[in-house]
C-alpha cells in the first residue's frame, strides 16, 4: 500500500535538512516546518477518522518519522512525539476529543508523562498543580498530556493518570539548553491549581489492560494496540532515523571523495571502512525490521479481535530498546569511520551523533530494565510494568 504522507514528506526533506542548523540554534522546530508537516498530514496519521484522521498503520507513521529524522533529528523527534498523541487522545472519552479537535482537527497536543505534579480530587474532577519537564514541541501545542498520581486511601500513591490540560491552564518555562536534540523545545510546563474535569483523565490501569473509554467511538483495531508498544516505538524511531541520516551523509561524502581525489580513493578502498559501513547498515535494517514485525503481529491480533499475547508485548518492548541500541551502535561506527570530519560542528554526522545519544537517555530506552522484563516473562515470573 502506498504511503501517501511519506511521498509528500519526501518533497519537504531538503527544506527540513537546510533548516536543521537553525532549528538547533533556535532550540525549537520552526513554525514553517510544523505547518508543512501539518499540511502533509503527518499529525493526522494516527488520528481517528471521525475527526478527519487517516487511522494509518503505526508502521506507515514510523516510516514518515524516520524520513524526517534523517534530515533533522530534532524535527523527527517532535514530529514523532506530537504525532503519536492523537492515538492516545482517541482512547479518552469522546467529550475530551471533541474539546480538542471539535473546532480545529489540526490542534496539537504535547506531553510530559512523569507524575511530578500534585493531583487532588475535588467535586467533578481534580485540582492539578506542579511542574513537568521535557515537553517536546510544547510551543506548537494547544493542549498537553501530563502525568499524575491519584492519592490512595491510605496516603500511598494510587493509580497513575494521564491528565489532559489546555494551554490556557499552564505556562511554558523556557529552560531547554542542552547538548543534544537542542531543537525539540522540550521546555517545562508549570501549573498552579488548575481544575481538571473527570473526562480529561485516563487511567494507566485501563491503559495496561488495552481498554479506553474512547474505543466505543473509535473502534478501529489501531486503538487496541498497547500504549507501551506504540509510545516506546515512537521514542526509538527518530533515533533510528538519525542513524539513517548519518549513514546517508557518510556514504555521500565518501563517494564524493572517491570522485574528487586519489587520496579519497585510497580511503574508500580501506577494507575496514567497508566493514564498518556494512555493520552500520545491518544494525539500522535490523532495528527497523524488528519494530515493524512486532507492530504487524500485534495488529494482526487486533484485526482479528483477539487478545494480544503478553509474550508479544514483552518481545516488542525487548526489540524496541534493542532498536535504540542498534541505532546507537550504527552511528558510533559512522562517527569513527568519518575521522576528524565528524568533529566539525554543524555537519550531519556530528549533529545526528549528539541527537541520537540524547534520545537514548529517555526512560523508554532503559535497556536493562526492558530486557530484564523479557527475561522474567520467559522464566515464568510475574511481570508488572507500565511500559509493557
């Protein structure tokens, strides 16, 4: 099946690539880029059809994100994170979806899922206060998903909730000064005593059981996939795209050196350089193939109306963190193979190396944690984790 959005995005890549340095310097994705991606339908790919969305396969969405990230990892990261939120919003009560998309189906939502705020039950909903960090692309969004813990009866933390909050209820604190993914504008969101009605809260318990009040309104199999698979793949995919972009830049440069100079010919004939390139290409391919395979398998169960086996969910989590590891390994090989050239500020390999490493420290890429969960499942031990 043709990925029409990918075809449109291909035409945007030269401009996105040309603006990559400016994106880094501005510490945010340019408005023109967001408009172009919106017009191409990137942010509608996982949106429900009732609001004009495409209800695309996540694999088609991830192919688009890899392409964008290959040109500018910061832009790919923001596109991925912002672009997956329509999928989660589709699981909220229909009233919440209408509040966000009723007047403008192109309205965007950012996020910060760590439960760092204070949530207090009040009549009709909750009162929310606090500070949330790392909300990528928040300046382009009119709403935000924020994590919070519901207080338990005994004072202990209760259920984890994702809270939907309009931009009128928060301020953005510009604190994003970093060495990698500089252009993502991942600033802090600050709230002081905002009221949140009940229909704008979604329970992690329901989420882990692959249930959501929005599924009645949006019955497509897409919305019966595990949040942990869709969300964590959303984090890994732009890192793979960054590695692919570094690979493309490296190959282009080496071919140019062969064309221009005898010395370049000697470098290009180095068998060790050939081996590194082969390893890098294989790692990138393996990362893509495993992620796509697991998504396809999960969709097959969802299409059939069958329960997605927990073993498959664990395997998807395993391969997602391995996908990040493989992308990092590929970009390390390319960085080393480029020699002193890779140290020059502003060249794609240097930028993609920084950005990929920055993305790798996201909590979704906690390799040992995810691999241990898989091992526990294989040994028949109980597994309880919100990111499975």
